[in-house]
C-alpha cells in the first residue's frame, strides 16, 4: 500500500486519479481549495484525507 497526494481532486481528472488510487488499495491525500467540495465517495472513505490547498494569491 502507498499513499498518494493528488491535487485538484474535487472534480475532473484529479478526482478520477484519487478514485483509481483508492481502487488499488492505497491511501490518498487530496489537496483541494475547499475540502467541503470533495466528492462524497472520496469524502466518505476512511482512506482519504482532504487538505485545503489554495496556491492563488488573494
């Protein structure tokens, strides 16, 4: 088992990569701007840890 760090996992290819890593039995850290927007299937997994990650300059 490995731990993956996936950015942009609230939608699109980032979410699909996170799902593929989970399907492979791995742990996944998902970096997203807003952790509340993580899809339910990822959010509800005990192998996923969501972190707020926003690299924009506000």
